[in-house]
């Protein structure tokens, strides 16, 4: 490789030394290190892990794992069947208070025939 010859009276070629001061880099790094160290010490003082560990006494409670659906399609079909059975059957909702349910088709026919007490009737409507 050919060497670059500098002009007579020009400074020798090389790297620029005035861009970044080594002293400024070292002071900045030291300041950042002290700040991080101070934050670590402050966090340790504010959140002492050792005292939290002493509060928890074994045996620790066993927490059940979440139950996942193994067959969502079958679960939905079973749910729909239970709901359809409830809509199309007679049964008690609350036996102590005497509340029961009747099939939905029968309930709709009775409402259409008898109406709802206290419900304003529309004179122009034909059932």
C-alpha cells in the first residue's frame, strides 16, 4: 500500500484526539456505575427480601393447577343439551319459595293467550 505523504508544515496524519476526552469518558462511566450501585442499595433497603422470606412458614399451600378443557366441542354440546333440557321440561327452580319452571313453548302459548297482568295491551295488534 502506498503511504500518504503529508504536506510540508501540516500536522502528521493519524486519529483525531480532540473529539472525545478519555477523562470525560472515565468520569461518565464512574458516575453511571455509582448511580446504578446506589439504586441497587436503595432497592435492597426498600424491599428487603430476607424479612419477606421469614414471614412465609412451611408447609406452603398447594395451589391447584388450572383445569383446561380437553374437548371444548363436547363440553359445549353438553352445555347446550342441559340448557335445552331446562327450557323444554318441568321442574323446580326454588322449592322453598315454590318457584318452578315450565316448558318454554307452553309458557309462550299461555302468555299469548292470557297476556301479562299489568302490561299495556296494544288494541291494534292481532296475535
